């Protein structure tokens, strides 16, 4: 006896390309409705080790050594864009 997946592949395989695309879009729609817990896709857990390594490399390269006053530098960056409720 064929599995549901085998039946789906066989039936969809006999459709014209445009209709196969519709089947694919519908399957993706259904997958989007599956709660994250039930999804088979395993999400990577946050890995702080990579961030630590990147920050150490930035420190060794002295990427931000040209910034004399960090607070002034940050204010200057924020001045370039408008923030909601802070139109000046």
C-alpha cells in the first residue's frame, strides 16, 4: 500500500507545471500553520560562544579605536534617522 506522500507525489507529478506550483504553495501554506512545537525543523539554540569569539576578534583588531567619545558617537548616529516620538 502506498503512503500518503507517495500518493501525493504520484498525483501531483501528473499535473501541469503551473498546477504543481499551486500544490507546492498549498503545502507551504499548510506547513506555516503547524505550531512550532510540532514542526520537524529543529531550530538552532542561541550560541554565545560565537558572539564571544567575534567580539574578541573585534577587540584584537581595535575596530572601534577611532571613537574618542562613545556617547557622542552614538548620538551622532542616532541623529541620522528619525525615531518615533523623537522628531526634533
